[in-house]
């Protein structure tokens, strides 16, 4: 159902905007919750059942931990006894978190990963075909809330509807981004009236997202699909062309859907977390991942890397080591946990695990060789901000990212290895014109120029949204109308065109 999600975005906006506008401020968040549940249920009937389990257990876990803390009076106790009571509170709350994790990660494991690890199939066929919408997204987002309550970052939410909205807000369920409760809820529960400037900015962001999906991603897909489906025929530079086309397809699609989600949310004054920051200008793979899927990377940093790196068992393991080796061991184990789980999060197959471990190896090489390279630059008196050096570093980074993208797109790890071998073989001649018609290729090229210009403006700190806000109302109407016409006329879609399923929507 390639266009099902975009259609549901339209349904969500068409139903929720008028209902939100006529509802009193006190209940506007309830409107967003109900429409979200309707869209989720329409997409996947199973989704509401599993989502309800997550919402209710998340709510219960937060309340129980709050009650454990509040019912233990520490006033007037001696220092030692007060310390013991705090440890007892923490121990009880840990059991709550443990039970919550077992249940919710267990659901995620059974529905998404069980058949990867075991040879027999216990998951009904229908369940595998229609997984709950955004299962991986809302599970991790809910887990972050429970862990933050456990850590005492904020008190548990007492309003079930508000917490339910945080977990099940429809626009962000499909491809993210991950939201943090303390940041997202303040935006979700303003319950302000719909403002004209928010409507225009939201529509503009939606159109920008649709531009990237229909004008760029769907066309780049024609090239990448043609090469990857016939990968045994091609070699050398053609493999790289396929990888570049897929990278463009993935970025335009993923960021495009994020833009649509952010645009729809903006209409209600809801600000979603930023998920991209010019990732292709990164100078190393670590920086690339800080700029690509920012919300996922920060989630793994805060809830996997830091807890693992400060775990008692790891401190005991490294206690007798010298400081340098202890730090190396700590970073290695923490990064291994992060990248193994990152790979697994992307999909239930060995290929995705290898994809995560590929970046783990690159990160370890960077951590090991980075300081040596910096010393070499100092010795050679080469400025780290030298423009030639920066360009070379970016090209090097994008080469490794491109190899990762080829692995990501390959149907399995065996196919990826064969494509690597094909890089050094002689294959058939390849012609872009046979894969994508000349008019389509021209439109793709011009669209990429527009995308590049937007990146340049961002680099120059030129805020397009601010410029848009400064336009007269009639100018905003004309600009939005013109953009919509361009997408309708030149977009790659229609009955004769079979668009790809959203890539990140499958996670």
C-alpha cells in the first residue's frame, strides 16, 4: 500500500483540523488522540490491541513508580536509614521497569523477531502481514518515558489521554521522529487555537515533503530498482550508481515523510523533533549518524550507550585494567550494544545485524585511528579546517556510507557480498536512458538542484520558514498553489506507475 500512509495523513488532517477548531481548549488533545486511534485502527486492526497494551502498561508503570516514591516518608530518618530507604525505593522501581520491559519488548520480539531466531513459526500469517503501525517507534518512545520517570527526570503523567496521545500521535508513528515526553508534551498539550501562520507553515512543510517523495525519491527508485534487481549483470561504477540512486531515494523518502508529519503537526502548533541536519556534509561516520536520524541516535545514546557504559558489571570487569585499556573496553562494549541493537531495530534479518556491526567497526577504527590522524595533521602542519581536507574527509565518509547503503538495500547479505565482488568484475554496459526516460531524468536532475539549493541556504543560515512568514497572505497562497501544481504535474505517480513501499515505514 505505497500511498496508504499519505492518504491517511490526509484523512487525519481533514478530520482533526475542523474537529480541533470547534472543540474547547480543554479537550483538544483528546480530539487528536481519537483521530490518531481511528487512523491506526483503519491501517491495522491489530494495532489498536497492541497499542492499548503499551499505553496502559506505560501509564501503570509510571503511576506505580510515583506512588512507590511518594508513599515512602524519608523525613526525620537518620542518614544511614534514609540511604537504605532510597535504595529500597530504587529496587522496587527497578522491578517495575523490569516487568514493563519484559512485557513490551517481549511483544516487539514475538511480532517482529521471533521467526528470525527460531525455525518454527508461532506468529499467525495475518499478524506478520499487518504488523501494528509504528510498533518499533512507539515501543521505544514509551520505554524512554518509563526510564525517565524511573530516573526522576519528571513525575508520571496522571492523565491517561495525554499519555496516550504522546505514545500514539498518528503523524509520527509511521517513520518517526522519536519524541521525548518532556519536550513533546509541552507542545502537544498547549491546546491553542489553530493559527494562520501555523497553517501556512504546515502546508509549506507538507508540500516540501511531497516534493521530495514524488519528484525525487520515486524517480531515484527507478534507477536503484533496475540495478539492484539485475545486480548479477552489472559491475564496477554501475554498482556505485545503484548505491547513489538508493541513497538519494532513501533520504528523499525518509526526510519527505518526516516533513509531511512535521507539517501536519505544525498546523496544531506541535513541533516534532528535528531528524536531519545536512548528513551528507559529515566529515566522519560518527558525525554522519549525529546528523542522520538524529532522534534514533540520541535515543540509543541516552538509553543504551550511557547505561551500558556506567553499568556496575562493566565497572567490575574493567576495575583491574589500566585506565587506557579500561576506557577502550568500556567504549567497545557500549558501542557494540548500540550498533547491534541499531541494526536489529532496522529489520529482523542477519543482513541488518551486519549493517549495524559494519558501523560498529567503522566507529572503532575512527576511535582508534582518529587521535593518530590528528597528531599527524599537527606534525605536517595541516589545518583541520583546510577546505581541501574537509572535502576529502566528506568524500571518504560518503564512500563508507555508500557501502553501508548498498548493504542496506541488498535483499540479503549474500547479495551484498556478490555486489562487492562485482565491483571488480567486468559486467554489461549500462544506460540510464533504458532505465528511466529522458524527461523523467531531467525532472529528477532539476529537483536535485532544488534540494541542493535548499541545503546551501541552510548552510548559509538562511531560514526559509522565516522568509515564508514575511510574505503577504496572497503570496503564500500563490506559492503553495504553484508548488502543489508542480507536484501534481511533474510528480512520479499514477495508475501506470508502481511506487515503492515506504522504506523506513517498515521498521
